[in-house]
C-alpha cells in the first residue's frame, strides 16, 4: 500500500502544471527534438550561464530529468527547483539540459528494469536517447566540454535511480552524478546484481535524501549503494559524498534547498 501511494504521489507531482505566470529566467530556453529511440518528440529545456553570449569559453553540462519541475513554477505541479535562480546567484559556469518526462510514460523511462507490480523498465532506450541523440545535438549547438569529467547527470526519486544506473552503463559519458532521494527500492535486486558485476566505478557521486521521506527503505538502500561505491576506490579520493537531511521529505522543497550544495560539491 505504501508503494502504491508513493507512486500515485510521484505521478501527481510530475503531472500537468497549475496555470500561473512563468518564473523561468531569461537564460532559459526550450527546443523540441525527435527521440527515435522513444518514438516521440521530447521538449528540452536549456539553461545558459549569464555571461554565455559575451564569452567564447566552453562549459560543463548537467543533464537533468523532469524538466517541467526544474526552472518554471508554471510547468511544475508542486513547486520548482529554482535551478536557474540558484545558478545565477552564484554565477555558476555550467550549462543545464533539462529533459521533460513522458507523463504517463515517466515510470517506463526512468526505471532500468521492470517491477513485478509497477511495470516500467525501459530506461535503456531513454538513456540511449540522451547519449546518442540529445548529447550530440547539445555538443553541436552549444560550447560544451564534452568529456565525462565535465558531464553530469542528476535527478530525484526515480530520476535518482536512473542517474545512478546511467553511471553504471555509461561511465565514459557521465563522470558526475547527483543522486537525490533515489528510489532504489524499485529495482533493488537488479541494481545489486549489476553492482556485483561492475569491476570499476570512478564516477564522482553526490547522494542525498531526507530522514522523513515516508519510506523506511530509502536510507538503508542509499547507504548500501554508497558502501558499494566505497569498495571501488579509496575513500581518500573523496569521489562521493552522502548527505541525510534531518526532517527532509520526498519533495521539491528538499531538492530545491540542497541543489546548490550538490552542484558546488560536484563541480
């Protein structure tokens, strides 16, 4: 029952936005891109640094899921992350690419393996779109640093799950991961099996969750993954960080208030 309520709330939280005035900054734009892997067209949101047009430099890139909730209160259901305002406030030198979720197909896109009760499990095609269609388009259109060291992927909930999976599947593409409130419970056994088969893991990764997310498994699941990550490299390299927020709940407020620290640590 808890999982059913959880997934219903997730669907509502990432559903159609409440009509109101746009809050996106001038640095934010959108474009549409054919996604042959997904047999659809994806709306892509782009955040550029404030000084982008006045410089000739290249920038690292963060790919983020659920773009409807990242930049604009008009398109978010329960509040935006304020990604643009946050990055503007610290004069961040980074490009953010937000990928809109597929509505009723969100669970399919953001889960690596099918769940016996909730189905899903088509993240391979979603990531194939990001790596083989979207990233080449972004790199050809904007001044980007294209190597893994300067390419991050970040998301929350199922977006946290698929971001970690992306690091396992494409270690040469994504060198940094923001893994916020990851829903490892959805594919717990499969992720554990995949980790057992993974010999190397050099990705820099930021784990975050709250201690009041409504799911008793979120902290032990995240800590188990973090412990595995620590077995793959010396902790002295400081390539991963775990943060548990007291009172933090599974919502945009938690992710909005902690995005800046995650960004600053990753970059």
